[in-house]
């Protein structure tokens, strides 16, 4: 009964009523944050099991493993900035540095 009254009031109210319904069907915007990426180098004498332990430590602290390197003992990880100190203090980690583009010239 209420809807009939709106339709009889004016065409502009019908327009508003129809548009309000279409807004409710739209998906809600989401916010995503990207974590900075780091290159983690493990100690030279680290065993494969110790490297896995370092990767697991990174995952436990909220990190996401990107690439695993075979030339050097290490991996890349996207990691929250406020937790990077916990990763660099891991017993099998030699160095943690920000992943960045390198150029020769």
C-alpha cells in the first residue's frame, strides 16, 4: 500500500525509489593493503631444513613467501613492516633487505 502512494505522488519519487534499490545490489568496495616485499638471505651454513624453518617463521608472523632462490640460500617474502625485526633476528637468517629494482646503468 505504501509503494502505491509513492507511485501516485510524482514520477521523480518513482525514479528515486528505483535507483535506491539498484544501489543496494552493488558490491561493497573492499580495501586491500599490500605488504612490502623483502629478500631474505639465510646463513651460508644453513641446511635445507633450517631454511624451511626460516620460511615457516616468516609465514607464522604473517608473511607470504614469493620466490625461493637456489643460487643463494634465501627467499622473497611479503611481510608486515612492523614484524620485519622478528624475521631478521631468526637464528638461520643472515640478512633481510627490501626488495627493489636494481639497474646497471
